[in-house]
C-alpha cells in the first residue's frame, strides 16, 4: 500500500466530513423529491431545506430570508457583484487588488477600480476612502485572502461605508453603497456574524469547510437591490432559480455548523502548526520570505518565497516525496502568469515564481508539518 500523502492544500479543497456525508446521503435516493412538489414527502424535503437555511442564518447571526443557497463561492460572488452592478449600470464597483478571480471576473464586466493593498496585503480603510466616488455602489473585499492569508479589517471598512451613507443622505445622493465580502476561506476560522462584520452581502463556500464542492451560500441583507443571475422557477426567493440541490444544501449547513462549533480550538491548533512549519523552515532558510501580514492573517495559510528556487519544480518534487502543496492558488496554478496577489503586494515576477502556498487543516498533525518542512529543505538543497 502506498503511504498516505501529507496534504497541505486545505485552502484549495477540504475532505468531506463523514457526518456531512451521512446527513446528505438520504437525499440522493430515498428523499429525492422535488422540494416544490405538493405531496407530503416533497413538503418534508422543503422543510429540511428551510431548516438548513435557518441553521446557516443562525451561524451568520441573521434571518433565513436573507440567505440564498448557491453552487459554491464563485456563484455567490458573481450573484453579489453582477446582481448589484446590473441594477446600477452607471455605478462603479471597487474591489481589493488581491481578490479571488471569482470577484475580479464579474467586477471587471462593469465600471471597476482596484483598491491597492499594502505590502502585507492589507486593504486599508484610508485607501478605500480615497477611491470612493459619488457613483460607487459596491465595495468588495474578501475576509481572508486565499493565497497569502491576509485578514482584512472588515469592521473598519464597514464603518467607513456607514459614514459615506450618512454623507450621501445629507447631500441627497440616492445611490446606495453596499459592502460585500468573499468569506470563502473564513468559514472554519472566523466568527461570521454579518452585523458585527458590517457587511451587506457575504459569500460562503462549502468546499472549503469540509462540505461538498459546488455548495455555498450568499447572505443578502434585506433592502439590497440586486437582480437575479439565474431566473426561472422562482426558487431561493426568486434570486436563484432551479430545483434545489438538496443534498448539497443539507451538507453545506451541516459543515458550517460543525466548522463554526470547533472554530476557536481549531484556529488555535492550526495557527500553532503554521508556526511550527515556518520556524522549521526559517531554521534552514534564514532568507525565506513569508508573505502576508504577520499580525492579521488566517491561521491556515503560509505563503513562502524561497528566492532562486522555482516553485513548479519544488512543488513537483515535493509531490513525489508525498507532500501536496500549491503554487499560488489552485485556480491560477494552470496559468503561468505571475499571481496578481503576489504582484499586488510588490513581488516581482521572479519572486512570484519562487513562491509556494502551504495550507493546513483538520487532519494536519505536528509530525506532518515537520516532515513536510524537512522534505522541502531536501528538495531545495543545492546539492540535489
Ligand atoms: N473565493 C475564494 C477566496 C476562494 O479561495 C475560492 C476557491 O478557491 C473561491 C472564491 C471560489 O470557490 P469555488 O471555486 O468553490 O466556487
């Protein structure tokens, strides 16, 4: 039997939890009914969806009517951004320069400007303030960046948006301004209370919290004026038509409850693993560069630059030694353009090519991170 690989790419995908799979199973064969059908068995499935919606709403500190289920965070981000911008075509959207492509993609279909970040990847409220104009209708900033792990000052950005609203009210500018956050990487590690964060919309991703891929949710605060992306049978309050993916909805809600329940202890444990890993690397590579903010970061992501060492080669050799990690994000791994995240924080294209992402999770152990660090030292050795 081949030895189990050391998986250090939890920011790309998480293995589904047995309890999540168990909760989903009945909806494939036994409870396969269309939730919109009128007989009792179908109504029971509808009730289960509503229960799942209530659970997600509770985790986000909001009401079920403000939650729609989506097929992952890409769709949630598209719905939030295109939904608002299509409603306000003369408006403008501001997005952080290090946002995921599923935010940048839809934003770039409209009037869009990027908010520059600091060398640590922080979106400073002052930078947002400088860019907001009378026609800004949406600001989108992700909670935890997927490549370098930087955690954004969402509450401060939200306070700024409130001031802009007050100012517009005084000036009689009726254009709304909304704050959206892509929280795809945050579900296991941060409290997601939308009022405390101050967001008007927030995207959740089941595939990053030990739930099914292509499961997700979008919080849309009541009063936010957006158009649906997918029209048809009127499901999901008319915002996301199509027969519900019942199993995925149930899986997402179960995964979110489990992730949020163990959030505090798991954040601490994973942060320790990250430190152990980085310390072990620093002992061998004093010139190692750790990207992102040393103070404000998600606990599970370590982006490291090893000057002079090609990341593709390191990644492939690590893979052969049984360590799975990423060059940048999984989504951009196939294109050889330097990562927009790394260039936005000031790395030149060479340094971006010398950068690997390691991300930790539920099944990562002390021994694994130490072994991975040893193996990285081995493949990075000049005598190989
Ligand atoms: N947003 C962030 C921050 C992500 O990390 C990802 C996936 O890597 C996504 C959005 C898109 O998620 P999905 O491809 O599951 O829709």
